[in-house]
C-alpha cells in the first residue's frame, strides 16, 4: 500500500478559544507537497497534528506508513554524541562489540539486519555536507545550521515513509541549503514541507494552500502556483468590475423607476383633484397603480440587492494583497556620495577587512557567507554595537541596524509608541499617518508589540527604523526574511523599493537578494571579506 496521510473532519482550537480548524478534510499522497499560507493560517499547527505532536479536538488523522517530523525550532542536547543524535549509538556499539569478538546474543538482536548502519550514517552525513563532523563528536561542537541538518540526517537514516518539514531552511547558509534541496529533490515517499524559501518550494510536485481553515490544491511547483494565482486574481478583479457596473446600473434603474412612479402619482392626484372621472373608477385606478408601483419598486430593490450580493462575493474572491508604500525623501543618498568606510578592520571574532573598503550611495550590498563566518559581527561593528579589535568602521551618514532578533521594539509599548521613541519630534498624527503606509491602520497602531505576529513584528521594527529621525541613509538588515511568509517578503521588497538610501543586507536568500536590486556582492569567507558575484554563489561547492 502507498504511504499517505489523511485528515477527516479535523477540528482544533487553542486553549484561549482561538479556532484553527473546523471540520478540515485533506489527504497527502506520494510526492512532494509544499504547504503554503500567510502567517497565522495554521501551517505549523497542521504539521504538528499530522505528526501527532498535537491532539485534535475532533476528527481523525490516519497515516499509512511511518512518519518523520522536523520541527521549525530544532533543539538537540548539546552533550549528545553525533551517533546518539542520529539514533544509531546502540547498534553501533553492538557492531563494535561483535567486531571485537564479543558474540553475546543481545548484540546480534540489537544489530538486527542493519549491519551497514555505520556506513549508511557516514554516507548520509556526507550527502548533507556533514562528513567532517564524524560520529564521535558532540552536538555542542556543531553550528545551529549543522544541527538542523543533523536532525534531518537522523530522519533519513530511519527511512520513514512520510517526511514532514517545517521551515527547514531557517538558519541554514547557502551551502547547507543546497544540501537540503538535494535531499528533498531525491525524496522517494510522501513529503510535506512548510517553507518561505521559494527555491525549495520550486522543487515540489504540488502546492497545498491553507487559507481560512481550508486547503486548495495547485498542480506544479511554487512558480506554477504563482502563475495560476495571478490568472485567478485577474479573473476575480474582472468580476468585481462587472459586479460594480451591475450595481451602478441597478441603482440607476431603481432611481429611474422611482422618478416614473412619482410622476404617475402626481398625475393620478391631479386627476383625482379635477374629478374628471367617476370616484369609483379613480379609486380602482389608484389601487391598481399603487399595487403596480409596489411590485415595480420591490423588483428593482431585489435586483439591486442581488447585484450587491454578487459584488460582495466577487470582492471576497480578491485577495488582500496590501503592500507597503512609503515616501521617504530624506533617506535619498546622491550617487557617489561616501556612505561607509572600513579601514584595516578586524572584528571581535577575527573577521577582517583588509585595506580600505569604501561604500558609496546609493549602493545595495549583499553580505553573504557560511553560518558563523562573521556577517552579524561585522554588521554589529558597523552599527557601533561592538568595538573593533583593530582598524575603523566610519559611517558618513545616519544609519540604522535591524537585527535578526527584532529586539529594537519594546514589548510593553504599542506600535505607535515604539515609532515615537525613534522620532521624538514627530507629532502623533504624523506617526499614525506614516504607520498607515506600513499597514498599521487605526487601532492596529495601538497593538502592543508583544502581541504582534512574526510578520507584523518585522513590519513594526522596519517602520520604527525607517521613520526614525534623522532619516537613515544607510540601512543594515540581518537575515530579514527569516520566519517571514511569502506575503511579508513581498511587503518587505516593496518597502525597500521605495527606500532611496544605501543598503547592506546579510542573507542566505538569493532570490530575495536578487529581487531588491543588489548592486554589489561581498563574501565573508575564511575570516576575510572579498568581492564576489551571484553566479559564483549559485552553485557553491
């Protein structure tokens, strides 16, 4: 029997009463499925229900085959040896005992038929770029990105029939991502992946979109899904225009009918007053006219109500694709103006910038490199948060730094109050008018920062920095797309399209970097910053 996962009448509600699913029916069969949807739509919750990490309030989840699950936040005990993290320590120890001449029965029972487990483990580690760590080192000796791949290696060694991956590329550098892509592309069973990484989603066979508690299916990869969605939205917008025209027509016809009825009424009153016909005849005519007028009015009112209902349905089919639109003239940097100078710089963790590196406006610089290479340290040094060991980092324009942690926000303050901290001279009305351009309209600007979703928190932090006074003419962003859904990434891209200052962006997300018009690529490798090209990064060794 083919492996599969089936949800029937699935319902789930959080402890605070927030309903996520109500009678969801969905099935995942063989092949690779990308599960997409906006932040908060329930993607991770659905994966946890599928994996048995959460229990539904009602309905069932049935799996035909063994399930392997990689959660979004991978935590491994740092004291574990690699073979323990891979789940092969006991079989490996039994093998070594047998090889040393210990022929106790329990060793053979432990090994079973898995005599090549150690070789398979080393091959799997090698395929994921982890061959250098071996089986005897501890988890505490590997990087965060490597620990994600180590957890994936453990799943691959188990050979589950069904693999569930939740944002697997978060915190992976370009090189580790390539290894993950290869593993996903060659997966033979059922695979369901939640991700905002479009390169990964372009490897899937189909897209399942989770929206308003229901799943819609689209054949093909993420690019095909976007094309299908564009066609669907164009048709939906066309239907809105047709429905709006129909509502206007029905309003005109109702108004025309009311004018005609008013004329008839005046004429009838005039005939009554002049008593040109017998009273009984005029009374009958009046009653017939009133009855006809009532039917006529009701008919037109019903037509208008139906037209409005069709308009509501058409509007509902159009997605809310709000985009950040900002106008920040004071962020503009004249071409060629010196923005930042790094001279013989060595940072706290020994990343070096040999000689003199000049950045001029309005350059857009991508800072790339492996995890742990020193990109964040360099940005924090440029921002003035860390003191250089030697050399200097001199900013010639106002700058702002948005770290991965988004800790520029005070959780106890509202969005508007957080922005006011960075622009103390701005009036409340001015702050709210500008926040509306970042999609914080009305009461949304009064939300406490602690209550914001991941995408909202990022938008609020970006607004606080970009609306700061003085206006930043150099913006430093550290892994800005981590944990953002596709809609939020698009919003960030449009915001940066409006920004006229200089940019330095540290990111592993090549499609995002290419979408924001990067003009210069800098690679941090082997503790040294050098120039590179996107072509050189496209297929790293």
